[in-house]
């Protein structure tokens, strides 16, 4: 696999991990289960999550076009 394909795959994996963590933090915050107080509004975090999810979809499309294999659990 070429370097840029490896980097793209790694970027996608890191991004999806961050998306999961941010989504969980938002859910925990709404349930008042966080062990800390957010310093920004939840709406801002939701906007960030939306942008990150859109970026992940773009990367997924590129992996299909550029024939980069992602494992099923990565999708």
C-alpha cells in the first residue's frame, strides 16, 4: 500500500475514534453523567460532531474511489 493510502486509512481510523468519543461525551453530558463540567455549549460540540461525521463520509468515499480497503468494523 502506498504511503498516502496508509496515511488516509490511519486518518480515517483516528477520526472515527474521535467521533465515537465525542458522541459519547455529548450523550453523557445530556444525561448529566459527565465527571466534569463542559466549558463550551453542547450545541458547539454537536456542530463539531456533525462536521467530523461529514468529513468521515468524504474519506469513506475517497477510499472507495481510490480502492483503499477498510475492514468492515471500520465502516
